[in-house]
C-alpha cells in the first residue's frame, strides 16, 4: 500500500456499501430480523393497528400500563397508550432522571386515503366511496392497484366495530379506476400532479343492484344491506367512522439477492419497529430510555395524538410522580438535559432520478443509518438544526460501536426539504437529530428499503438506549 493510499484511507470519509465483507452468519441475522419486521408491517398498516401490535410486543416483554402502577424504580418497564393511536414506552434508568432521558421518537401514520364523512354513492350502476387523501401523495399512484379498507366504525351508542377487508387472500379488494390510453388524450395533457384529481380518487366497491323495482339507488342499497348484515351499521354510522384505504400489498423481499424490502408504510413504521424492538432489548439502563410512537406526523403533528399535544409531557410527568421526584420545573429540567433521535426516514439516492440529489450529501441504500443534521426547506426553514456538539456525540457513539452511518440532506438546496417531529422535541430543550433509514419511492404505495439499513437502525437505537 502506497503512502498516498494510506493517507487517503486515514483522511477520507469512507462511504462503502455495508454488505461488503459481511459474514454469512451476519447476513442471516439481518434476514431473520427483517422477516419479523415484514410480519409487523403486514399486521399493522394503520396507526391503530401499529399501536395494537406494539402493545402486544410490550406486554410479552414485561411492560405494564403506567396507569396500573403505583410507584416506579430503576429497571421498571411502563407504557401509556394515547387514544389507541399513539404510544409512549419507558425503561426506568438507575441514574437521576433530572440528568435527562434518552428518547427515540417515530411515527405510526403513513400517507393513505381516508373515507369522507359521507362516502357512499351510486353512479350509473356502480357504487363508490369518496375519499380524502392524507399526507403527501402522488395521486396517480393510487389508481389501478388493489386496495384494502382498515379502521373502525363507532355507532352513536359508542359500540365500536373493527373493519379489515382486503388483506386476506379470500377477501375482496377495492380499486380506483383509470382511463384506458385510447381515450386519455385530454387527461394526458394535464400536468402530472393533476393527472388524477382529488375528487377522482373514488373507490369502486360494488355493482349488483338490490332486487326490487320500486326502490332507487339499488346498488347503493345492496351495499348498505351487505354492510348492515355483516357489521350492523347504517349509512349514518359513516359519520363517526375512521376508515383508511391502504394498498393490499404484502411486504416482500426485493431483488434476486433479497437484499431489500418492498412494502407499504415503511415511512415511518420502519423506525417504529426498529426503535420498539431495540427498547425490548434494554435491561436496567443507566439513563431512562423512552420510545415514543406518534400519530399525525404526515399532516403536521397536530391533534391530541400528534406530537404537538401535551400528552407526551403528561407521560413523563407521571413517571416523575411515580418515582417520587417531581417538583416545580422538574419536567423542564429533564427535557433540557435529554437527548433524542428523531427516528424518521430519509430520501434514498435513486440513480434513475439523480438530478434531484447532490451526490456528496445524499443517503444511499445499503450504507447504514441516515442522519439529517437539519431538514426543513428553502434555507433550513422549519428545521431544528442539530448543534455540532451533539452531532459529534452521536458520531462517537456510532464509530465506537462500528455502526455504519451517513449524514445527508434531503435533496438539492432549492428542491428538497421535509419535516419530522425533531423540532417539536427540540423546542422543549432536548438535543435532537433526525436518524432513520433511507427509502426509495417514499410516500408511494410501495416503498423500498435495504435490509442492511433496517438492521443497522435497530443496532443504532439499541446502542443509544444503553448510553
């Protein structure tokens, strides 16, 4: 090896593919972990289902509902579920909690279609559901793919009915139709963003009329009759329903080498699973370890299940109460001394669309966990922008534990940008940096990640919790 080669090796930032030189044993460990992750995705396509799955995992690992616990001590494991759509979990550390906590926060919601309050209508022999899209989507991607319906219908008497249709191979699926190319000349003159308009995202749900010549809207009546027999609902019950339309695809291994995962909702369920499973591996930590699973991130983190609410603060306050250490301003002190990884995905570099990225500052699949010192857009607008001291702290953790990582930004300066929950926790005084998995086709019905990066995220989060 020449002197220049040695110098280059010691001075350059090595950006190598993480799969290189991995043992077969390590590869099998990665594949096995990702099989469990894909099962988690298949069982939890909505935030309610993710919280339900997460509760099952927590219960089986010795966690208890904090409302059922009178006092806390080091080593205790507790959680709180917020409106069945968000969840906060903690393993109590033996260090004085006033010195801060280690937090990893992800979000369970993903871009999707929601049914409108009055969704059901009939038009020329077909029955449809009207939808409103949730989060940033390319509307044209949601046509002509198999769709499933998940959610709850709450009747006026408070009875809740769970709905999950389209996932079982014996279930029917649903679809949004599109024009055949032969008749789409006018449609194809539209700009891509308007190729399919919001009011054209109508779900086809039936075509058989009710067999009675005296009634109108026979197909609609037949659908309502079927729903009434199966769920005991009437049309007005849609007014108090949360029904989400998601792709009916299963998570699958991608590529001849099975090195990647294709699945719906990896933004940000990938970080939910990796941080949650990391917390399940934490025993008697020095610093109290907290995993939070938030809702509503895709639409601004508003509402009582989003991170803008005070419910997470209430959870930490309850920990302080049950540790017997709470006092005026204690919560503020805890937050100001805390460290957080905002576990959210990053845009992976796609060679097919290379022009939107600045290659030296892009995240690449297969190179490990992706860190974003700042997100925002147009001059870092809306970003918490992690300070150099905290970035160095995280770098030290990663490098000392031989964890592959990359620090990047989301697209070119005048093109890119995005938002996470990082700024919300930073506003409380925490040191925060975005730290997640690079994704191709983000916000599409079928997103792509690298299994190597998924496993590296798990190892990173586990290491952070044990600092």
